[in-house]
């Protein structure tokens, strides 16, 4: 699916401790990236299960 045919919307909201949601930004159409920049990616997992033990 290309960026021209992909349909995606984004709505930003906040939920308080009581579970009440408040809209911070109304739903807006966005164009997804074909490939995110490296700076937008999550860092690799550092948990003991994912990190290889030194040999």
C-alpha cells in the first residue's frame, strides 16, 4: 500500500486517573511515511532477555 492510497487519521487525547478522556487535538488526516527516519525509531530493547550475553 503506497502513501497515496493509505488512509490514516490522528487524534490526540489525554486520559486522567479516573479514566475521563479529554481531546487535545481533533481528528486530522495524515500522510504516513513510506519509511520512517532512523531518528524516529524506538531504540533496541535493553532487557536481559533481548540483550545477548557476552561470550
